[in-house]
C-alpha cells in the first residue's frame, strides 16, 4: 500500500443510518507488530452503494499509521496524533484533503458480539477522535468499536448517528 509492505483485509459492511441501509466494500492495509501486540492501519480504499448503485469511493492514507494496541488491561488508555490524506469521488466530483487528528482510546475488555457475519469474542474500545485545526482542538466524535479476537477485524462500530456491522470479511483471501 503506497509503497509499503502490508497485509490486506477485505470486508463488506451494512450501515443503517436514520433507517436507511447502504452497503460498503473496503480494503484496509495494515502491518502487524505481533511482538508488541499492535496493529498499524496505514489506510485503505472503499466503495459505497445505495440500492446497488455506486454512490462514492474513497482512498485514505494515514501518516503515521493509526495504532491499535492489544497490550492494554481493561480501563487503560492511550493517545496518538496522525495525518489523513484522502481522496473522495462522488457524483463525478473528486475532492482531495489533508487533516490532522488526535485519537484517545480506552480498552474496555473482551466481550461477545453478534453481527450478520457471526458471533465473535471481541476487544471493545471506546475512541474519541479530535481534529486538530491550526494547533487547536476542533470537532470531536466518539464511538465504540469491537475488533475480533485473533484477526483484529472490526466487526461492529456504534456512534451517535450509525451502527456498522460486518457482513463478511477475509484476510489475504482467508475468511475470518
């Protein structure tokens, strides 16, 4: 991915937002640091479909990669800052942008979660992401995410406006 050696996760998700369902396919590129119990998300690509029609595409690159730590005990937190370069295509228009973020993450613990793709033991994290604008805190958003134990694939996300659940996924062609 962008010249770096990575693993690739492919997933399809269903998003329910204000009672409307859309599906998205995505490819996420990541590096595993098994010895440090960390996964680094370098970015990815995605397509969104409404009623089976392509409505938009996105390409994201994180610098440095966004770290998910699995070496925490329940209740422990960490913070990181990173830049996201994105290109979005929608309605025939292309928009490129760069933004800086701070992410504050708290590990809740391992819980069992059921989604259309199945039932998973998953690491639950509470995350707040804040955009940094001219060195000052800008808009913030919070969400809960569940990563499947063993694969690290996010199987569910819940925020103030939407619930995202995994329909199917594979890592390097192998179903999770």
